[in-house]
C-alpha cells in the first residue's frame, strides 16, 4: 500500500515592508519665491484688516479725550455703557428691524422676478437687463434719485397721491414712515443683484429633470415646490447670508436721505458708530470702537446661526 504524497504548500506572498517616506526639503530659492508671492497680500491684510481690528479693540477698552486721543484703561466699562444706555439699545432694535424689512423682500421679489423672466419669448433679454439696472447704481446715486421721489413738495410719490385725491405723506420726516422709506431704497438697489443670482441658479437646473417631471404629470405649482425651489436652496442660502451682511452695513442711504433722523428713527448701528466718531465734531473713538466690535460680533453671530440652522436644509444635489 503506497503512502499518499502531500502537495507542497503554496508559498506565502511576501509581506510588504513599509518604506519610510522622506519629507521633501524645500530649497532656499523655493522658499524665497513663495515668501515673495505671499508678501504683498499679507502686507495688505496686515495694514488694512488686522491692524485696524487690533486698533479698534485697543480703543474700545480705553477712554478718549475731546481730541480723540486715548487716556486711561477702562476695561469693559464702555461695553457696559453701550448695552445699558436706552438710546443704544434702540439702535440695536432699529438695526435688526431694518435688516429684516430689507433682506426678506429683496429675496422674495428677486425670486419672483427671476421666475417671471425665465419665459422664452422674444425680447426677454431686454427685460432682464432692464430689471438688473438698479444693481449698477451706487448707494449715493440711488439715494439722490429717491430723495427727489420723496420730496414733500415736488416729489413723484406725493404728486401721484395728490392726483388721486389722497393726502401727501412725509416720507422721510415722519418717524413712522422714515425707516420703511429707506428700506424701499435699499430693496430697489439690491433687487437687480438678487434677480441675477436667482436667474443663474434657475438656468443651472437641468432641463431633463424638469421635462421628466412634466411627463410624470407635475403641474406648475408642483414643479416649483418639489423641484425648482429645493434645487434653488444653495442660491437662496448664499443670498440670505450676503444680503444680511450688506443690510447690517448700510450707510450711504441713511447718511444722504435722513441723517439718522427723524428723532433717531433711522439710526442703525453703523450710523451710530459714525455719529460717535465723526459727525457734528464728535471724537468719541472709544464708544465708536465698541459699536464696531459689537457690529463685527453681530455679523459673525448671525452668519454662524445661519450656517448652523439653515445649511442642513440646503440641497446640493
């Protein structure tokens, strides 16, 4: 009886040996070239961003004399003064109200205009260009134009009211109507930009998706609610963040049309900062710096909240 022969064991594959990678060492000439490219932008940021920010923080914790020079270290006393003075609390409320009544109408009207201008008819490009024209106006130009419209004696708006037998309105001199009148100017100027961005977002939606939905029997409302608006959420989110920051920094319209009046009804945080530091011979740079720091913190806080709360609902697919 023959003994069975065993097959030789298959050879094991060699175990890969990790070869240590050598860290690339840059030559001095490469480092010098990199530094030369970074130096201009770094210098610009240091001079125009980081130094003013550091100087603002320094001024906010120091007192100032009538000439604006720093005096004693006061710590957080100026911040306590800002948040406890009733007038300054009113400034914060006016800033929040102005931002609300400008951002939401700008987004809503911009979306409606963009949707209405998507029709494929002859001459639609002319209407798109015409609607986007306000975006080319500066804040000063828009304010001057609306100053004529709001004029109580020769203004266009009061002329229309008079022709219909209605009483004239003190658009910019009545505390009740001054802030909404300023909001109209801001919305009108930003509307063209919002429409252009929404139009770009609508054109980025694939036609195949819309056509497939129409074949499946989706009507216009269903198409808008279930497909168009979800695919526009990245555009809406971008415009919301940008428009909010822009509204918090609005200055030109307020300075030209109302000067913060009447009775402080249009004094936002930015304009209050200007009044403390520069207007009417003011030189309270400490209080102005406090307001600048508060404005920076407010912008950062609102932006973080928007990203935390709203970004999860943005559809990037």
